[in-house]
């Protein structure tokens, strides 16, 4: 084995220390990378969960939209029925007005007859 000079030994020690520092830095970066990968996996899982939740919410909204459409159709039919009933009610009211006028006329005629009967 060859003998090393003191300056060579010093350089070798410095290089070994530098190598050790680089190894420590590499280990730190490796640990950070592992943590980052775990965080990324967690975020991907959360993203998948959120996508599933949004899918369910979208299905629910579609269902509600269909129900809302059905309800709107029902209300449209009910509105037409109410319009029809209002027309019938209006006609019936007009008939009652005419009937009332006929009764008033008949009562007046009856009164006239009674007055005439009393005179004779």
C-alpha cells in the first residue's frame, strides 16, 4: 500500500465529508419524495372520492329535474282545469243572474196580480 501525503489525506477527508453530506442530502430528498408521493396518492384518492360524490349529486339533480318537469306538467294540467272551472263558474253565475231577474220579474207580476185582486 502506498503512503499518502498529508495534503492528499486532507483532500481525501474533505472529499469523504462532502460525499457523506451529499449522501445525507440524498436521504433527506428521498424521504421528502416518499412523503410527496404519499400526499399525491392521498390527493388522488380524495379526487376520486369527490368525483364519485359529484357523480351521485349529478344523478340526484337529474332525478330532481325530471320530477320538476313532471310537477310542471301536472300544474299545467291543473291550471287548464281551473281555467275551465272558472268559465263554467262564470256561465253558472250568468245563469243565476238571469234566474234571479226572472224571479224578481215573477214576484213583481205576482204583486201586481195581488194588488189587482184586492181592487176587484
